[in-house]
C-alpha cells in the first residue's frame, strides 16, 4: 500500500551533505552563487543523480533543469522543485532540500515498483537567490512568463558578465523554451527560514501562500548644521525624520495587525558625524502582508506619514519603489492535501504564510501550487549555521512523497 | 579720545584674505590642518605681522604663539586670541578672525600713539579644530593646565606621526612652558558659527558662556533575522531601538527646554540590508546645555530611556562617554563691558551662549575671560562658503578694541 511507503531518510540526509561539498566553505556552509564554477559542480552532481534514476533531462534557455520520471500516460506532469544556488554564506538546506527530496521521492517510487499515471518531475530553477544577478527567483519568474527571457539573460554581475555568458560558460544554457512543458501541479518542500515552527515545536508547516512584498527607499534631505550652535527650532534634521519613520513602521505593523510585518533594515546617515546634524539619509522600509488590500493600506499610511513628518521638519523627501510583489495564495486542494497527509502521518502541523519569496510563488501562476515547510533551528537561514534536524527533513520528505503520489495518480 | 578710536577695517578684512591664501583650496576656503606645511605657512604669515608690529614673540612647547605689545608697566597681560588651524574644508574666518583682529587692535593703538598700562598680547593656539590630532582645543587646554603636555605631544595622526614630530618639523615646538605667563584677562572675537545673529539681524553677540557638552556613544546589539519570516513579536531589532532613542533625544531637548540641545549625528546599521533586521547599531547622542544641573538631568533621562527601550526589545546596550565638558560661564565684568561697548557704539546686540567649543573656555580657568560673536551668513561654518560681511567684521573689531583698551588701562 502506498500509504506505508516511506522515503529512505538516511539517503536523503546524505545527499544533502554530498551536494553541500560543492562550493563548501571552510567552517561549514556553502557558496554557490548562480552560474559560477561552484554552481556548475552542484548542477553536475544533481544531474548525475537524475541520470542515475533514468530521468529524462530538459534544460531550458535560462538554465532551469528538469528531470522527468515518465508516467503511464502522457499527461501534464506533477512537479517538485526548488533551487540549488545559494547566497555567499549559505547553508545546506535552503533550496537544496526541495530538490534532493524530490529526487528521493522518485527513487522511493521506483524502488517500490510504482510508475505513476502522470509524469513526476523535479526542477531546479536558476538564480533563485539573486545575489549575483538580479532579479531574484529569476528561473521561475521567466518559466512562468512573468519576466522576459532576454532581459534575464542580459542581467550583468558586478564584473559586467551577463547571465547569458555565465550560463554558456558552465554549459547550462539549454535549448528549451522556459515554461514550454505541461505542468499539472507544483509542490515545493523548503525549510521555513523563520522561527515559527521551531519555536512552537511544530513538525510541518502547511504554507497557505506567500506574503506580498513592498520595498520602498526614502531619500531625506535636510540641512547640515552644527550640533551645538543650531537652536532646535531652526533644524532640518534628516536623521530625526528617518528615525521617526522607523518608529512609525513598527507601530504600523501593530496597527494593521494580522500578517503585516514591517522592517527598516537599511539606514545611512551623512555626514554621519557626532556633532553635525545629518543632512542626508537613505533608508528602506520593507512591508509584507498576505492580504494585498492590507498591504496597500500599509503603503498608503506610510507614505502619508513620511510626507507629513518630512514637512514638519522642512526636510525634502524622494521615494522609489524597489520591489513590489502581490501576495500569492496557494491552491486550496494542495494546501488541504498537505494538511491531511501531515495529520495522517501523525505530525503536528499548522498553516502559515511564507514570509520569504520562493519559486513556488511564480509557479502558482502556471498551475496549482503549494509548499511544505519544515522547521529550521532558531529560524536561522542564509547562514552557514543553517540547520534542520534529520527527523524533520525526513518528515517533510514523507509528506511530499504522499502528496505527490496522490496527485500523480489522478486521471485526466 | 580713545572712544573715537576705530580700527582700520579695510586692513583687517584684507589681512583675512591674505592669511586665507595659505592653504587656499580651489573654489574657495582653506585647509590648514594643525602642524602641516599649510599651517606653517599661516603661522609664518602671522608671526611676520607680529614682528612688523614690534611684538615680542613667545612660542611654547605645544606650539602656541603669543605676540606681546609691552605695556607701560610689567603687569599681567590682557590677551586676545583664537586659532589659525582649520578643518579640511574651512573658511577664512573661523579662528583667524580673532587673531587678525587682535593684531589690528594693536596696530590701531600703535598708530594712535597709545601705549597701554598693561601689556596687550595676541595668541594663536595650536590645533583648536582637533582634526589631525585629538583632543581638539589642544593648545588652550594644555595652556590652562587641564591636559598634560606630554599626552598632547604624543597624540598621533592617521599616519602615526606625533604632534611633537609634526611641530618640530615645521619649527614651531617652542621652549616656553605652556601657560607660563601672567595673564590678566582673555577676550576672543569669533564668528558665531550658528544662525542666531544672522537670522535676527543682530550685530554683536555678547557671549555669556560656553555650553557644557556630553557626547555618548551607544552600541546596540540585537538579533539579525529575515524581514519576511520573523513575526513582529519575536524581533530584537537594534535599528528600532536606535530610532526610538533618536526620537526621544529630540523630545528630551523640548522637555528640558532652555538652552538644551540634542543631536543624533552618527548612526551606523549592520548588516544594513533591506530585508534583514539590523542586529548591530552604533549611534551617538550629543547633548549640550549652559546649565550643568540641567545637562546632568538630560544625561540621566537619556540613560534611563535607552535602558528601558533596549530591554523592551530585548536588545543589549553598551555605552561610553566620548566627551564631557562642564559648561563655562564667562566673567561678568567682561560680559558687561562687551555689552556696554556694543551699546555705546550703536550696535544691536544680544546675550547668547556659545554652542561650539572655543579656546576661551579653557582660558576661563586661567583668568577672567569672555567672547564677542559676530554673525556669519546662514550660520554656515566649517565650510568653504563660510562668510561674514565686512561691516560685521569691522564692528566686532571695534568692540574688541575698546574692551581691550579699557582692560589694559586698569592699574594693578
């Protein structure tokens, strides 16, 4: 019975450590920036695994690699996936876990002699992290047709090398048109990269969607003056306005409530001297919400506050939007299936939105999509100390296995 | 009659432009950092003027230079002075004005055949600005015996050169012991370096004292986490605490009132990324007040707020005092004399404290001391666009002339 089917947990964990040798850093962690020699080593490792499983391999023009386990019928495929590129000081799990667990799912099915009705695929998307080339989640956004292939290929790194050149150099600029395959559904298994599951001791996160993201940069211009000789009433202090905005941003998250989060991560003062009133501040506000109407409300409230506060101090303000993604809501039947499977396997579980961006958010515009989260210790990610306990990795893999198998057995 | 005596205004203004050629910057302004070749050129220029006036020249071991016009009696001298070193992008007036006006006063007396009862001196103090060597106001603090000569001479610039070496190299390490002269009183004429006189259209600032200064640096340590995945309630945001402190610092100035000013000029976020909660912030708070009890109250209120606010966010905080000077109150008879003289010459005048530090604040511990301010356009100083109208320069010089002459005619 397929419900007694379980992945080979040790093999999954081992495969993550093996992949982690590609671009390994001294002291732990990995550095596999997109389309570098290290990324090539990681890609070659995963492709070799795909070939060992007898998968048909398709590489598209943006370097996305899909390994397909043929089904009994030529129906749209059920896809698992994620990415294997990392940040400069990445861990072993972010992205890699979803890819290696996908291959483990296929290996488990094959060993049990199960050929599903539909093809089952594993894809790793190019440049999810967006460290070397921007924008991030590039492979999936191009796959979904939401960003032009030509623009993505023309993106340059700091040395002026285009992604097109870099992909060609490592032999991963494929011939297929991105997105040119029939996909029935997409499920991405990922570490949470946040503290909620770990803090609560919950085994499985049933991801309901991805928060919408709004990044705004404000440039505040006041007048630089002597800290001792300038009366308070005569000041045009860009730093004070920036500080007020940062305090407001926190209050705003409380005011909006729900899933609203708000962060001032970047702030640069000029001239940044103890005894000089700052005349120039650049700062960012990162707003996220699962509800687009609420996110729009937060943006509006912030904008009003910034204008009012700058005016009171007679500081001028210019702003620009750096990033704006609408929230994504995952397919109800996939969310329900993940929930039911976690329950039936006896795992504690909870619904939660993803606070970070993932390839699944673009795949959600291609087909019904969903995500499964497992805890990561302390919520730490993008860090060489990123860690998820083997038992959690295996739990996630087993939930994925059953959800995928069930979807792959659906008739046309 | 001495009350009809007036300085040669054109000569004073010309002398400032001549001195301004030493270390002149393209586009205007000057750069004469302490004990550099440019400073030597400026010193040589002023010493040549002193010699032309027949003054006896004394150079002390910290490089302070005093030119003395002998009096009829060997009584303690009446001293004028300031500094001729500048910041990297300095103007023509800051410091230089007090020195050149002092020489103009002596020239005027000589031309009128007046030899005063007491000696009249002009001193320029070494390294008032404190850009190349710290602390600032070095020549006067050593002169006053408030800072050890050896420590000052051992101060190193960024290239590891000591002030001792630099002074010797330019030939201005003198043999006299700093402060080893009998000074009856000290009057420093200076541009305001603030906006008050210019904004009000007041001719003469009667300086009542120098604000006490308290500089505190706070280092805030929180936890760096993902801006999307970390719920608001789980954050330990060092940036938020810093912003709250900056807002509080402004409110505090209002709460304390009077002459209290408060500035957050320096703030550095780490990692300073849009989508990462800052885990490390270094910031400074500059508090100044003319009343030491009020300054102490402000320091206490700030400290309490910082501790409470850091604790609420579970951010740790360490603090260190960078600078702490008590307020200085100038001698009442000198303040009154400046006021009376401005009035009698028909100038509009007002009392105000100095928000910036000056050599006079250390001379106030040696003898009765005072300062005269003249407006500077827009309050702009430490800037190549620093400017004071010739009429204002001349007005200040004439007030100085009469105040000095009156004090120099006092019998023992």
